[in-house]
């Protein structure tokens, strides 16, 4: 397993967990928000069977408050970088007649998000990209899944200065990372491209763009 992230300490921790379970892990410290970082990761890859495009950050910022470098780096990380990884790694899967591509998107792909326009738009890109990629490679035996979770208990919100969400967003709206992984496995088995983990989110998904849902969501997440 090749593990990619920027933080060496995080990589060592996950690498140790993989080894403790009897697997082999190769951690690579790269910044995937730059083309050179993505190229370094691609150079390290050989015969990839499963690609998980998971790296992402959330940006909670009012319009006009993002620096140019921040906009460019985040856009690359969450859109063009995913394309570049797939361009480099998927053709070998197609030739082999097997392989899996899991793109971690978000429920934000389907709903407008105040002060998170760039994040929501990048997830719409990721989901749309996965759907088209699936159309192209499905017949070869390669499976593609776009995961679109709602709130998941990870470090994402704390790192974005959105700690208040853990107390404001009701418990039923939170998923555990294991729920998302299980949903990914089911999606691959069932050959379902776009997957919304969690029954509560699946039930409300058709109504997410309604005014009522939008107003309630904004009340819940307001700072
Ligand atoms: N948590 C949620 O509620 C939620 C909901 C929907 C979708 N998602 C999506 O789930 C994915 C995983 O996020 P998470 O919730 O697990 O957040 P997280 O705990 O903050 O993990 C993010 C991961 O991405 C890596 N990463 C971030 N920027 C990177 C960069 N420039 N280069 C390389 N690696 C980078 C981080 O490692 P380093 O910081 O060490 O680089 C970390 O391993 C993201 O795509 C996110 O948008 C999360």
C-alpha cells in the first residue's frame, strides 16, 4: 500500500497500523496540491490495483478572503490533481481488465454551501469526473466509485477552524470514517458509481436543494 500525505508523523502512524495488520506500507510525503507533488506520487506507483483519491481540505471563507495561492493549490488538490492521477494510473488498469478507482467527494457536490463555494464546486467536479470516467472504463472491468458523505468525524473541520460544528450539528448527521469505507466497498461490489453513505443522508438527498433544507442547514452550521 502506498500512502501519500504531507505530514510524516501521520504517514508513520498509518503505516504502522497497516504493518500491524500484516500488510506492507510505503509512506510517501508529498504535497498533492502541486503538479510536481502529484508527479512524484505517480513516479512511485507501479501496477496500481486500487486508487483512492481521498486527500482534501475544506475552505470556509467568505468571498474575497482567499489568497491566490490558496485558491490555486486547493483547486489543484481537489480537481486537476485527481484528473492527473487517473490519467496516469487508470490506463494500466484498463489494459489489465481490472482495478478500482475511489474518489472521495462529498454531499457538497449536490448542495450549494455558503462560504464554501470553491469546496462545493470542487466536489461537483470530482463527482462528475467519476461518472464520466466510469462510463468510459466500465466495460474493461475497472470500477469507479464517487463517495459523497455528509459530516464525518475526522480532523477536517477542526483543521479548517470549524470546531463549532461538532457541537452544533446533531449526532444523527455524523458518520464515522468506517461507515464511509463500508459504503465504498458496497458501491464497488454493486457497481454503483455515485454513493451517499448513511441512510439519513440518502433519505434527505432529494430535498437538499429545497429552501427549507438550505435554511435549516445554514442555521445549524452558522458561526
Ligand atoms: N470529514 C467530513 O465531514 C467530510 C465530508 C465529506 C467529504 N469529505 C472528504 O473526505 C476526504 C478526506 O478528508 P477527512 O475528512 O478525512 O479530513 P482529514 O482528517 O483532514 O484528512 C485529510 C487527509 O488529506 C491529506 N491532505 C490534505 N491536503 C493534502 C495535500 N496538499 N497533499 C497531500 N495530502 C493532503 C491529509 O494529510 P496531510 O495534512 O498530512 O497532508 C489527510 O491525510 C476529503 O476529500 C474531504 O473533502 C470529508
